[in-house]
């Protein structure tokens, strides 16, 4: 009988071993057979078997499933062995009996089962099934006719709507052309103006209209700051939903970690910045907008210490979170990284401490 080699045998522990014993056995075997410490030709294959066994036995759910599979396998093997022994015993008994006498097997066929009776049953079945088959074919025929009529009707309606839509489009184009021609005739001097981008309304005393240049940058920034509810400091309009703000670079983006900013507890939108806390100076590496009641995932963050600074776009208050550590390291054949959620609360019971900061630190 073949002996079943299990994951418990691979790690040299019993099936009732505790998770601590399994973990200790795995570490001991890794230290002994790891390719970096063992020059054996099969070191890689052996370590692969250790990793596979530990990945199953260290997970309670997977270990439970594996134990059930072992029990099923052993029960089936026992049943197969019993059946094999029984067949062997039966063959021996049959051989011994045949030596004593010849057995004659007589098969009695009832008179009720005959070819004529079978033919009668088949004809009876066909006579009953024929009306049902005809009714089924008739229903299928009606369904095909109905589907054909529906397709013809839909095609006709679609062609009619297409013709109406085409006519409406031609009419709209003619109206636009007529309006453009009337505008050109009424205000011909508009052709001399160049296209321009949107900028906030700026008092005339700040703008030197003779040369079209700004004369006082500090007063200009004061005017721009009044539009903080709709515009970022770089002049870009905030997006309609949670996203990065256009015009800012996305730095420190060669990692795998994720920081989720949860603003679902507030009704006010925020403009936020993710700061990398360097030893020399703090650097804003991401700029984002989150509407009230929303959230945003900052992805691909490089390892290091960071904090989040954000402005309440309703009252202009600025706050800063406590520093968080973003970690990323290799663990055997995988990479482990940080997944952190920061919930913003108006009250002091949030999952991150926040502090009020002045504008110059934002």
C-alpha cells in the first residue's frame, strides 16, 4: 500500500500541530535548506515544497480545507482496499466452487415482454405524442411569424426616426450658419480679438491696461485667494468629482502603497496636499480635490513619512494630519506595502489627529 506524503510530512510536524509549531518548523527548515545557505543541487525545489506547505498550513481556512481533503482521500483509499480484498476473496471462493461442480445459470424471460408487446407500446406512445408535437410546431411557427413582424416594424420606425433626425440636423445647421452670419454683420470688429482663457475678475487698478501686464503681484494673489472655493492656487478650476488637480506634478509615484482620504463625514469639499516629510524640507508631492461626502485613493506612493494638509473650501480653515509611515518591502516571493485610510472628521474623534496650521504652511 502506497503511503500518502502530506504537507505535514514536508514540514515534519504532526497533523495536530499548533500554528506556532508549524511556524517554528518552517523557519528552522528555511534556515537549513535555503539556497543562500545550502549548496545542495535540489535546494530550490526543496524550498519550493516548504513554501507551498507553509502557505496552506499557516492559513486556518486553507488548512481546514486541506485536512478535509486528506480525510476524504483516506476514506476512499480504505474503501478501495476493502473492495479489492473482497474481490480477491470472491475469486478464490468461485474457483474452489467451480472445481466441485458446474453451475448452470437459467434466465427466465417473462411472457409479458415480447416483441409484439414492445411494438404495441411504441405505437401507443407515438399516437399520444403526435398531437403534442404538432401543437409545439404550430406554436414555434407563430412565434417566428411574430418576431418577423416585430423586426419589420422596428426597422420601419427606425428609418422614419433617422430621416426625421437627419432633417432636424440640417435645419439646425442652417440656423447656426444664419446666426453666425448675422453676428459677423452686426459686430465685425470681433474678428480682431484673439482667443483668451478664463481668469478671475481683477480690478483695473491692479492691471496696467496700457501694456496689459500686472503691476502688483501681491494684490493679484489676494484677488485670486478670494476664489479658493472654485479655483486652485495655480488658477485651475477644481474637478467636478474627487481627483487630482490639473497643473500640479505627481511626485513620489514609484511605489505600490495606497493612502485613502475619506471625506464622507463632511458636507464641505476640501483641497488637499500630500506632503513628503524630508529631513531638509517638506515637499508637496500630490494635489487633490474631494467633494463633500466623497473620498479619494492616492496610489503608487513611494516609501517614507508623509502628512496630509487640507483646506476646508467652505470656511477656508486649514488643517494638518499627524505623520504617517508608508512602508514597502519584499517578503519571500511577494511585495508587501501599506494601505492606510485617513478619515476627516469635524470633531476630535477621527482616526487621525489633525492640527490647525497657517496659510504659509499649506
